[in-house]
């Protein structure tokens, strides 16, 4: 909770720094951090912590301990104790210097580490984050960049892509996995959040331990030694991705042509990435970018069984004499193809969502 005006001022300073980077913060009509968002930040940073953290920069920028001590005219040992306690919860990042986590991590990290999930105020974290995400409209800036580009994109399941010489590797799940060597398996923060609140609709349908952090961020997370996260091999990640698609979870990753930082396995009811398309009351057509593939039905092989209809999260399929795909609604995830009993569906290349950073 916010304990004083001094505390509130420090939290606002932190929030305003976060507001200047991708995803930003929950704001009111005046462009100020909402009260809900500040209350949420207060759970991460008490008064003593907030007074220090407000002098850091948002990752990847860092501030060295020596410089911070000089700025605040305080002993390095004292500051290190405060900051390292926050690093231990991933509320502050340590990579050479110290930095404030980006907005994505601010929103998600309380629901990843066991040491955070064991806090007595974890349900308050969940309730406050849901309030500013849904009721205060933060989901739109969380899902979509300032330029109007979806922050994440759908990945097509590798097994069902039509064989061709022009497959773009960064749009294939297994290619992303192949191009990395460090992997951390973590709980899905979206499903964990609803689990904490006691409102998870997919409790008996989808597991929580499904998301994979990649590369340097994975190493940073694994260094904390939290029991809720673990190192996994490339082969294990491929198995996780395959099983997730068979269960009906949508693969997603960063909507950027550079190195991916995460592979999420998203459900329709809890996921913040898909929320603008799948959750009642929320509406964001640019919530997530479509894959540059589309489901194509082989009418001769289709038995009109309806399996694909049940698995489609985006209402893109109708079934009469055979299944039909609405090209405008199809997101290209490939879930319909994965369990088609007659192998009547393949994913064919369809250029429609340019990837930011990709060469033309």
C-alpha cells in the first residue's frame, strides 16, 4: 500500500519512466499513472525501495552501484542490500548495473517465481493487475505498440506447414527453438494470475508450466534459483511445444525479426496477449499479429467431423458438407490442423502480417 505522499511521489517517478518505453503503464485521461497502477507498484516497492528505485533506468539501461551511491549520498553496502532483495524477486534486474524491469515484466513477474507466489499479498497483486489491465484499458497498450503494431505474433505449428522452399524460419516454432541455446521453463503468468484469484476457467484443460524464456533473459532468471523455474534442453522445449499445440494452446512470440525472448503457449480465457480478440468485453483488433500462414482444407479428405471447429479460438471455421476457413478471421496458428483425424488441413503461406524489423 502507499504509505505517504513521499512514497506516492517516488512511485510516480518510477511509473513515468516505465511510461516512456514499450507497453507503458495504465494512465488516466490526464496521462497520469492511475491510482490502481500506483497501488500495484507499491506492492513491488515499499517506501524505502521506491526511494532508491526511482533513480534507476528501465532495462536495458543500467545504473552502477557506485553512481547510485554518489547520487543518493549513501553507502554502497546499504544500497546493495536493498537492491539485491529486489533482484531476488526479479522486481529489479541486475546485469552489470541495476535497472527497472520493462513493463511486461512488471506486470507478469509476481506470478512467475514461487517466492513471489508465496507472498501473503499475492492475491492483491492479481486483483489490482486485473483491474488496471481490463477496467482501465491497459490491455490495449500492453498488446499493441505506440505505432499500432501488435507486440506479439502467432506462430504456426511446424509439423503442419506445407513443405516449401520459401518458409520464413522466424515464423516457425522449431526454428526459433533451434536458434537458441538457453531455455527456462516458467509458469504461464496469465494462467497463474487467474489461478491465484480462483477464477481460472481452464483449470482442468491446460497446465500452467508451459512458457519458455529464451537466451540471456533465461540465464538471468535461472540464476535466481527459484524452484518454480527450471532449465530445459532444446529437445524438451520441442516436446513442450508439440504437446501444447496438441492440447490446444496457441504458440506466440515477439513480433520482431530479431532474436525472440519468449515462446508462450496461450489459452483463450486467461492470456493477456490474445485478450483483445478472445475475452468478452475486451476489443482490440490489433491485439496480436497473424502468422503468415493460413489453414487450407482438402475438401476431398474432410469428414466434416467438427474437430477443427471445436479447436479454433478465433471463430474462423464453419462446417457444413466440409469445413471452411474464413481467411479474415484465421490467425494461422495451426491448431485446427494438429488433431484433424483425416489430415485434411495444411498451413499454406499467405503474406499478410509484415514482421517489424524484417527486410523487405
